[in-house]
C-alpha cells in the first residue's frame, strides 16, 4: 500500500459498488483541475477498486465499521486538508468536523449539511446523480469544468475470449429491479446464435441466478472475479447488459457500451454515467417507478413487459455506436 501523504484531499467511498463507481468521475475531475494528492478511504470492498490506479495516490480501507471518533482520529493523524464525502451519511461529515479538517465538502442529507464548509442537496436536487455531485463541488470551485466520464481502467489482465463477447449482469439488490431470468436466458441464446460469447457476472450471493442465465452456453463468472477483474471484463466487452445495479454503473465508468434496465427506479437520475450508456424503461406502467424493493403488481409488468427482442434491438444500436 502506498504511503499516505499528509495534507491530502480525502475522498470517502461508499459501501455499495454503484455508488463507488459514481465516485470515479469525481476523482477524474479532481485530477483534471489539479487537486492532489488524493486519498480514497472507506470499505475494503470498494476502496480496492482504485488501489494502485491513476485515480488516487493512496488508499485506506476501514477496519470494521468505524464510528465518527475513530474516523476523526485518522483524518487528524494524517492532517487531511480537505474531505469530500458524498455518501448520504452523517458519519464522514461529523468525523471531518471533529478532526477540524479545513474544507469539508458533501451533501446535506442525514443532517450532514451543518458540518460541511461547502454543502448542497442531493435527493431534492434534479438531474443525473453525477451532476448533483458536480453542483456541490462547484460551491468550492465555481469555475469547475463539466463532469467528465471516468474512463476507468482497472489495470488488471484477464483471459478474455478471442471472439467478441457480451457481459450480462442479472443480479440486483432489489427483486423489483431485476429483469426476469427467463428474459436474460432467452437473450443469451440469441446472442450465442449471433456468434457472441456471453460472460455472466455477479457476486457470490447471485450464483443461482447467474447459473440459470448462463446454462451450458454462457461463461459463468459469478463469484469468480474480483471487482477489478469484473471491470476489466466489462471494459473489453462489445456491450454490457444489466439491471439498475452496481455493476451497470461500473460498466459505464469503464466506458463500455452499457444498457441498464429500469422498473422500480427512475433512469432520469441514475442512468449509468458513461459515453455509451443508456437506460431503458417500459413507459405507461402506472405504478412505476415505485421505488419499492418488492413488486406488488402481478406479473411485474414494468420489467417483464420489456421483451428480449426489444432489448436485443437496443444492444444492436449500442454495438453500432
């Protein structure tokens, strides 16, 4: 691990992969305007994504789930000059305030606003999530350039297929955000018939879902890759398909042509931020978006009515970009 520099800007990473992926454009923007050195800290699972990459100068993984006092001691020990904390949590803002970090930049949510020197709303703001972060950063740097795409290169080698391949990510934290497994399976068979290898990615707890999608025809990588390796697979893919999930956001951050399917949530704010990414939802469903973890409408029409043929057509459009 790199030596942690004193007087650095500390960027707090969240625990969810999608939220962490949305910090990658923030890191690129900070590099672009010459802010540095940069220290990324937070949960080990997400901080490891940027360890050893161009996106930061050092990383520090949490030991357990530290409270504000423990976090403040770390910031004070390394004489942090600035804390940027976009998780919707009081802990990092309070810790930076307790540590007397000179600049504390974050969102208002979870009562964190009063502890920040530069703060702004997130949930009450409008537009894509990355532009909401940009608006907060602009309170510190008024002449800030536009939010860039991350173009994240994890810097790891994988044994990718020789032929063109697609990545499917059928997992989701909420059942209401999951496109039907049968639809994923039908699309995989269509892609194979068209000459594509299909790699199926996911976390270990999504193993049954991924296995059902992959069958004997797909390449089941569920639980067999690190987060960096998954990013490398997606960066090299001809196109990537997923639900509104962390891996979809990471795919977009890698610059992959990424299609994310939306049901219970709204693509207006959370469409993955990338140069070749888009969100797809079924219009005319009165209960969508409901923002509920479970669907209470028979048949789950907001996602079930997005057919494999329509999704294949959307992927074809991405492949031609």
